C-alpha cells in the first residue's frame, strides 16, 4: 500500500485519487471506498456524493475553496493540487481553508511539490503530504516538517508574529 506523511507520521494512504475526467463529470463512476474526486465531479454529483462520508474533493490551482460552498465543512478531506512546481496557488487555498473557512478536516498536498516546501505547507494548514509516484525518502521528508523552529510571520500554525510573541 502506498504511504504518505500525515500529522507528523508516515502512514498508509487509504484514499484513492480520481483524475480529472476527459468527458462529462456527471458520467464519472465514483467507486466505493475512500476516494478523492476532482471539484468538477463533486459539483456534478454533489447530491449523491454528499450522502457519503468517504468522499473528499481535490482543488486544482485555479479552483478556490469557496466553490465548495456549504458542503466544505462536511468533507473529511480536501486536497490542494500543485499541477507544476512553479504554481504555488495551492498554498493560498490551504490557508484560506484553515483561516477563512475554519476547515478542521484533512488538508492534503498532491501533485508537484518538493520536500523543501513541507515546513511552509504545514504553516499554511496542510497536514498530509501525498508525493504520489515521486521517488522520495519519507523518513527524510518527515524531518523536513521541522526545518525551522522560529518564524517572523503569523500563519495557520502560529497566530502571532514574532515581535508580538516576544512582547508577551
């Protein structure tokens, strides 16, 4: 079974990721079990899929969390996709999920991100990292979550900037 980094540990990846459909999203057969569907499939089949508690949604870099509407809080998992390394819009999506929408479920990074970004992704609210088919040492990736011990800026994991923390 494939592995991923989640909540600071290496665990089995229990979820199946469905690719974006080439045809009509309403015609996609969503299998039983824990599955992460593209936003287009979720929107086309929301009436049926929202009845299940084993369906997550993945957002591409050009899709924002507000497109999930009221269903957002009921989803057990939302994945943010990095289609190419130089596209960092998923950082913003993760932070919006945590800070603006108060999402408390799993936020998973998928696609083309690298080990050096894990610490920053966690600061934005990502708590699971699925490297897919990338050849990566997950033990080393796990260590990357703690690359830095102090930050100047506030973020999802630290609400106060350093100057405020030092003043208190």
